[in-house]
């Protein structure tokens, strides 16, 4: 029996651990200051293009959009129905939207 996106999202979210460190496995992620501004826009482009896009998003939404790069770690601070509040290694805090966390992030064993 095939799982629906809604079911798989719930299953994935149940495995997520607040306060734990996760490694970004795929893509660069644009992180927004509020979940209301967060858009699903992971980037697999070159690093330079990703940072140019973040600058464009910052100007468009009149806020500071920063990038979390692939192969870096983040701490999960909060979860709200597909929105994830992250703390990056530079001390930035913000939100992403992601419907399949286990595909893109891996829990770091401490």
C-alpha cells in the first residue's frame, strides 16, 4: 500500500528530535526570518548562484535570507507542520519549509 504525502510527512515528523544536530545532506537551503516568509526553494545550483538568489530573495521580501549549505550542520529548534526553525553554525536562526526531512537532513550521532 502506497503512503500518501500527508502520512509520510507525519511519520517523518515523528522521528524528528528538537534540540538535536542535523547534517544537511542535499541542496543549499534558503532560511527566512519567519515561517510566513519561508518558501520551498532548495537550491542545487553552484554556491555563487545560490548566494545571489539569497540576496535577491532578501531584497524581494525586505528581510535577511541566509543560506545553509550542503554538508553543514544545523540544530533543530522548532517544528510547525512542515516548517522548521533552525540554528546554523554561524548563529543565524530562521525557518525553512520541508516535507521530507529524512531525505535532506540526517541526525548527527552525538
